[in-house]
């Protein structure tokens, strides 16, 4: 048995630009020093596929460490700090279980499938607006899609989308652990909160607008039945906006970045809806924006290593899909890759916090890709992209592209 602190480990510079630009080569260096764990700026990084699976499944011995994030950000008591401490994923065990039990049954594949027409309409509307330009920043374009879809799903006015998008963009930087961002984060949070409060208040005053309940109707009914307070319901709605925003946007941006170099795959996406599902699943292996973090609430022994209580562990779900001990040719994007229970991707996490919006996320990216490939023909790079910080929601910042408007060639 070895103490974690006594291990010889590689120091992963996860907070640096160099790491964000190419995390894979750093992790390969770390793997040469130890097979599954390295040190990093704020704790330890577990990078091996099975170690992430095993450790993230030990839910009872760990908690998502948002209290530590609030401490690092010196945000205790600020509006953003309050939300970060009390959002669904950060709640204490019992309260989290109540929220999860109340809402999880509503986020089904069936519900997500029912929402597909709204997703298609939303993407079609955005494409009508953007494709005539034939030269755009794809990341900016993609950023309107998840926020517009969610707004449509909860009956929010589309005029509010640009303001929400701006605040969500700021909000997404919160997990990059830079305290100087706090005033901007507070402002962004308060804007999204006010929007969600108003939406819930208005719906309670005017319930049952249509025969088919939308997502907001479903959430309000479930929260009334489950004894969830309006404060918690509002926090949940804010959280849905936040959780679904730059995750989905960054996946779509990386998808375009990848498929520009695979024109046959891209062209087939325009014709073959079923194939889009495979492409999207392979994308979740190939790239994913999130790194989960946990604080150990008890000592854990794993593979003869003693991890003490109060250790901060990072799980880069973002890059584990390229683990060469699991995937052959991990840097090759292959929608036909054989996947089973031994190598399934972990883009949506594991255990009791596994993504509640995963079916919505999958459906909106599949539908989005199918229409995109029809309307943005022959896309090619038209400038440089930057990378976002690795901690938090990683991905490309900016993706200038040129393409031909598919509608004008019909
Ligand atoms: C590509 C898009 C998405 C990705 C990659 C993603 C990824 C994740 C991951 C990895 C987690 C677990 C985090 C952890 O355990 O530390 C999570 C949790 C969560 N996600 Fe997503 N997500 C996406 C989209 C969405 C959408 C669209 C929604 C809602 C509309 C959503 C709602 C949630 C919620 C509510 C949780 C917290 C669940 C809990 O604590 O019980 N996500 N997501």
C-alpha cells in the first residue's frame, strides 16, 4: 500500500494554454511516470479510462467539489457563489436525491424525441439567418442553437436569446478558476436568474397554454408534486441553461472543426439521418468539453494507493476517449468504430450525477448536424481558432469558416 503523496507523479500543467492546446501529449508523458494518476495545479488528475470509471462510481465517498471552487474563486456569499454552492449537482446527498428523484424520470429518450421537431425548426431558422453570409464564425453561430432550443422547450421569448447567450458565455468561464472574473460572473448569473424567475412566475399565472405540456410545464408539475421550492426550481432552470449551453456549443464547434477534414463523412450526414447518430456518438468519444471534479469525503484505497480524505480529484472526461490503452488509433475519428460496454464513452459522466440532459443533448446535436450538413456545403477554415481554458468547459474559441449556402444550390 502506498500513500498518494508518496507516489512519484508527473505534474500536469492543466491551467496553461499549452496544455489546453494539446492535452493528449502531456497525458502521454504523465502515463510514462504513472499508469493512471498525475498531479495538477489544484490536486490530482485521474486520466486512465478504467480508473475514471472505477473512482467516479465511488459516489458515496466523494462529492462534486463546488464548495472548493467557490473558495478558490473567493465567491462565498456572492450571487454566483450562492448559486454555485446550491445548484443541483452541488447539493448535499439527501437534497440531491430528492431533486434527482423528482426530475430524472422526466428527462427520458421519449421526451427528447418528442422535442426533435422543435430542434429542427430552431436549427432551420438559424440556418436561414446565417447561411446566406457564406463566411461566419461557426462557434458564434453554434452558440445560438442550444440556448434557442432550450428557450423554445420552456416557452421563453426568442427576443431574450441574445442577452441570455451573452450571459451564458460569461458564465461558462466560471469553472476556469480565475477569481478576477467574479464581478462579471455575478452580473451574468443575476441576468439569467431574473429571466428564469419571470418565466416560472408567468407560467404559474397562466398554466396549460397548450394541450401538450412543454418542458417548463413538466418541471413545474414535477416540482409541485415533489415538494420542491420555487427557489430550487429556479436554480434548476438556470442550471439547465448553463449545463446545456457551452457543452453543446463546444461539441458542435469541434464537430465542424473535425468534419471539415472529413468531407465524405460530412456529406453523408446530409443524406443519412441514422448515420448522424453514429457520428455524434463517435464525437463524444473523440472530444468532450467537460472535466469533472470531486472532493474525497473519506479515505479511498484504489489499486494499492491510499487517497486521503479531502483530496481534490479531477476526471478529464474531455480526453479519456483518446486513451490508447482502450481505443485502437484513438486519434482517428471513425463513426464505424466497434463500441460495447468495455469502451463506451463517458461524455455524460457516471454515477448519481450522470447528465440529466443527455438525451436532449444527443437529439439536438444529431438534428442540428443533419440540417447543417445540408445547408453549409463544402465548409473550409477561413481563419485561426483559439483554445479555451482546460479546467471547466474546454474547446475552441472561434472557428471562422467559409461554405456555400446549400439552399441556393437546390
Ligand atoms: C453535449 C452536451 C452535454 C454534455 C457533454 C454534458 C455533460 C455532463 C456531465 C459530464 C455531467 C456530470 C458532471 C459531473 O458528474 O461532474 C452532467 C450533468 C448534468 N447535466 Fe449535462 N451535458 C450536456 C448537456 C446537457 C443539457 C442539454 C442539459 C439540460 C437541458 C444538461 C443537464 C445536466 C444536469 C441537470 C446535470 C446534473 C445532474 C446531477 O447532478 O444529478 N446537460 N452533464
